[in-house]
């Protein structure tokens, strides 16, 4: 199947950073065949999509998600996240089963496609259910099974304001074995759309011996790591008290940074730790929306970027709107720096695409529109009033665009979101099943609250 996108303004986000007004992009066998100003005569398309008036971008790479956490939507807002975390969230997560995770993940995967996201980096329980959902939706995923230092049957508890982590090495080992088994079974599955990782939850929710074991297994199995890194003030304080060092220093000390690590958040860093991130090529998912929502601090994005650390963007739980996330990242950092030119539209959209691909170690395959790469593309129509009149398409899109402008999302050369419709699955079925599993989960949570 040969598909031709014709007449759109193509921003390729390649090293040459080309903008091609009225350009042509050919796709064949799931990959980009060419990106050019003129249509090559020898390319005879089976399908041609008129992209006049549209912007054609690489699909967004969402560097940090928990697709199935959709099931908790509305249950965790406007509360102190840190308290909720140890007293409640793990208990709720213990109520999940693979059926719930599948439908929660599938609803998140469709929402991702609706938002122009073509790749998610997801970490959660029952990762096989998430991988199946990513696969069925037609999305691409860097998926890891979450590993904790305790059993969800006996999660951490708050005792006199202090967290007792209830570390349990046999329970951890069981989870690590399951994570490794998932990683080996799913690597490269779904026409190469699934890449697997190991996902230890956070620096404070596993101990030194556990991290050392994960580092050893990751090296042996050639797997990357995706974890929460310095997300909360209490996480940093715990590691300083437990290990006498910061979160990044601890990971380096235990050998974890000898393998590729994607750290989510990176807010509460100690002095000198940004250099350590750079030295060990740790990549970061900046998630400004949930961080602001939880009234946490703002991650030191300018310092990390100027030190040469790769910083992508993520939405974390509940929503998938990468365009809004990119805009919010730019504006938040501008306010902090007092500099209206910081993180231009192009620079920030690079964070949402090619820099995100680098953060996942997948930049050879995705993140830019170049011949030979996977055809992961988002096409946005600027015809609506919110983006008219058009002088600079990329700036119009960045400052005035929204999800309603997204016309097509293409993954692996397949049009998976086609003018409001999903090609892989029936949206009505997903809605129905989401209601079914969320009702079941909420009643379990109610029982938990009542202590019955
Ligand atoms: Zn997270």
C-alpha cells in the first residue's frame, strides 16, 4: 500500500529542520519513502490525501504515561498528592485486574491517537494488558511492567506522619520476574510497534539491593529503564536520609545509570545531579501539567537543556493532550525565566517529537519525517477560525491550535485516527467496557474505604 500526503506544510524536525510548504510525503510498507517539494514521478500512490491548508508533523511522542490510570480519573484531583500516594493510591492499584487495565489502557490509547500522539512510554501494573491495548488501538508503545519494593497486598503505610515502606524482597523478586518475562515476550511485537522496558516505580519505593538487582538484569537482558525520578520532595528527603545522597546520585551509586534510563519529572534534584544526568545520558520526561496541578515545583528544564540533557515531554496520568502540554511547558518556563523568547514553538514541538524519540532511545526509527523512518505522522487542519488567518503555520498551531485541529493520526503508515474515527476499534465498545470495568473498580474502592 502506497500512500501520498500532498500539498501540506511539512515540518520535518530532521537535523536540517526543513519546512516545505505545499510539500509531498510518500509512505510505503509502514515507512516514509520520501519527503519532497515535488511529487516523484515514479511513486504511484494507492491512496492520496489532500493536505492543503494542513500542517504535517511527526507524531507526538508522549514520554511518560500510565494509560490505565484513566480508571482513577476524577478520584485524585485537588488533594495533596504525596499524602494520597502512600495512604491510598497503592491500595487502589491493588484492586486492578488485567481486564480493567486492558480497557483503561485502550481508552487512553484512543485518546492518545485523538491527540496526535503516535508513541507512548507507559509504565503500569499488568503491562501485558496495556501492550495488548496499545497494539489493538494501532498505537506505538515503549511499555514497562511496574516493579515495586513491596507487595500490593501490604503497601506502604503512614505511621505518625512517616512512611513505612514495608519492603519485601521475595515480593519484589516475583514482580521483577514478571516484568522480565513480559519484556522478553513482547519485545518487537505488533509489527515492531512494541518496545519493552523495566519500570521500577521510583527511587524511594524500592531499596538499594533491589535496584542493584534490576540494574544487573537490565544489563543482562539489554533493557532500558523507565522510572519516576525526584518527583516529590519527600522522595528526595527519603533518599538523603536513607543513603546520604540525592536520587540521581543514588541511582549512579547502585549501578543503575550504566543502562539507558528515562526518568520522569526530575524536579527535586540536588546540586551537581544535572551533570550526573548528562554524564550517564539519562533522559528526562518533563511533565509540567501534572506537576503544576499537584502544586509541585517546576523542573529545572533550562538548566538541564543547557547542560545537554535530552528532555522530552509527557502528560503522565489522565490526559493525552501533547499540544497543550508543549504550550504549557513553554509558557511555564518563560514565566520562570522572564524571557518570552525561551522555548520557541519550534523548539518546544521538537521536545514533543524528536527529543522525545531520543529520550526513548528510538530516534533512529521515529520522531522526525525522514525517508526510511517509521511513518508516524500527525496532520492538523488550520482551516478553523481558531487558527485563521495563517501567517506562520507552526506558530498559529502552537499558540492557537487545539485537539480539534487534528485531522489524521498515522502510525506505521496506517491511518489510525481518520477525521474523528478510530480505524482499529469501535469507540462505542470501548466506552461501554470502560463503564463496566470502572463501575467494578469503584465499588471495590468503596468497599476498601468502608473497610469491608
Ligand atoms: Zn507517573
